[in-house]
C-alpha cells in the first residue's frame, strides 16, 4: 500500500477512535433514548457512536479500523458519509418500528451496513470480487444465525444484550446505499 493511502487510513482511524472515545466519556448524554427522540435529535447519530462500555467500544473501533485495509479502494469520504447517513436511518427505525427499545448504544449496526456496502460495491471490481462475495456470505450467514439462534457470545463479552435488529437494519440500509450508488454510478472507489 502506498504511503499516501496508508496516511489517510491512519488519519481516518485515529480520528474515529479519538472522536468516539471523547463521546464515550459522556455516554449518558449521547445514547439513543426513545423518550427524548424528538427533543434531542443529536442522539440519532451519537447513539451509534457511543457504546455500553469500554470493551464494547474497543471491539467496535477495531472492526472499524479494519475497514480501510479490507476495502482499500473505497474512498475515505464514503466511510465518513455512511457514518453520517446510516445512524439517523437506524434510529428512525428504532423509534417507529421498535418503540419498545428504550435505549441503545453501539456502532455494530452501522458496521454491518458499512461492511455490506463495501462488499456490494466491490463486487464490480474483478480483483476484489471473490473477497467481497465471501464477506457478503459471512454477514448474511451471521444475520441468519442471529435471527434463528440469537446473538453470538458477544453479550457475555460486553455484559449487555445485543440488539440484533440493529445488525439487520444496518445490512438493509447498507445494501440500499450500495445499490443506489451503483444505480447512480457514484464514484465511491479510488
């Protein structure tokens, strides 16, 4: 990987890690909460950028840090755009479809959307097609597993229930964004 791409990857990762860590320090002010959905709209985004604890935070930022290396041809501004577009979509679904969800914190739904987006748009690139297909199969297998058998062992690791609906919504909206980018021939690749 050339130095310029590596520098951009490190800058994206470091900025994300620091930004999410700062928010984590004030987590109670940023989690998604159903009862303040309309009066505190910043939580539509920040609820997905904070975590239930530091172990949860570390797991999610590690997964985010892998993205630019697994999909090096996706522009960093696309990652940033999706980190801004996907959270309010998921939050709106929580509010309208799952009103029983009182509180939520975590990036995992957004991560599922990011990985699916990257895999779908990478299918058109011959050198990346096989890897992208494997990623899609793994994510779809994970979603199916969660639907039929529940969350993986993550609940014991982070000490809180995993909201598998967030994963499914992330996959749905990540897929929609990828398909729209292909239909409108948006330049998401380097």
